[in-house]
C-alpha cells in the first residue's frame, strides 16, 4: 500500500480511501492476490466470490496483468460469481458469464470447470434446485475465502435488493431468483441500451452466503456511490440498504474507496 492511501475504522469495518479509482482497483487486486497466495499455502486451493459491473473491470485487468507477468496462477482457484440475469444465454454479450469471460476467465489459467456463474438457461421449474446446488457447491468447497463486492446506488449487494423484510430474514436469504429494483433497472439501461430491453429478473447469491465469506472486499468508486456508501457504513443496519448488513460482520469487511466515493463519510 502506498502512503497516498489512508485507512480508517468505521462501524468496526476497515475503510481504505485511495486517491483515485485506479489506485482503489489496485489495492483490491492486491488483496485478492494475497488471499489466493495464503489460501493456497494453507489449504492448497483458493475459493473466490466475484462481482461484475463497471467497478471491478480494472481489478480484473490488474489480475490478468499479474498472471501474464508470471506471478499469479489460477490453476488452483475456484470462482463463484455473485449473480446473473434470468433468463439469459451465456453467450449473450450482456450475460455476466460473458462479462467474466471477457474480463478475466479468458485472460488467466483458471480451469473452465472451476469458474462458476449461475446459469440463466435453467428452466424456471428447476431454478430453486439450481440455486440450492450453487450454495452446496460453495459449502462443499469449504466456503469463500474472499468475496469481492460492488454496491448498487440503492445499496444492493449482488442482486440482493432493498426489501421490506427483517434483517434476520435478509441475513438468512439463500441464493435465489429475484426481481430487480427500479433503480437497478434504470442503471442497467447503460448495459442494455434501452429500458424496454433490461431483463427484469436475476439469479443472485444470497446475503447468507455473502456474509459467510472469510473476507469481504467492497469496492466502490466515483461520486455516484458517495451517498449510499455513507448510508451503508454510517447508517443503521437495515434491509432498506442491503449493504448495511455488512456491519453485522464488520471485522471481516474491508471497504476500498476512492476519494469521490468517500466524500460523504465525514471525518
Ligand atoms: C450490478 C451488479 C452488482 C454490482 C452493482 C454495481 O447490477 N449486479 O453486483 O456491484 O450493480 O455496478 P457498477 O459497478 O457498474 O456500479
């Protein structure tokens, strides 16, 4: 870590504030590489939970560069992605499977059968079976060593959207099929090009699985995230802001922010 970053504790979580998004992405990539290294040394494999969206793109570019330089192998890494639109074909350029292929899977030596993304082609009658199986695969792998997260403008993590249920219910939520929140659908117009084309449902890893990760790295950059970052870190734990539930496992969470995303945190 360079001296340009500052680290503070907020609501029990470690918060690293970097001068810009590139520096924040580099710190996140360093943390993932260090987790892979230590998990390989202690258990012979590393289990990563991965995120999509615009924010982690530079993280994946950084990991791919480390791989090309010869310092990082994914041969013994197993990955589980947070979410996927439903229904969608994996070869659709808008699918998260294809996002992951473009940004990471095709650029590193991760064996194909160790890269898991929820399947947007499963018939609806079998979705429950598929999502339960996804949770069982993670558990059979010994749980996630690290979960990389982004945050939606409405505070969603994965596609766990703001909801009117109790914190206990949300914290127990398994991987499942969900309806996307209006704010999420509006933000997805950026990818889909047209509001009418946004796929309104998705499969998402549940909050339970996310909170069970041995380490959670939340990366948020840019001024559009400043308000929700402050609510999630400084506000009450509430299902109206799903990322606020990270406060319940604060000692395992590192928030990596750039200055614009940290702007409303106060001192
Ligand atoms: C998307 C993803 C989330 C992601 C979030 C933020 O819809 N499902 O996992 O963290 O929204 O995306 P972005 O990084 O593009 O702001």
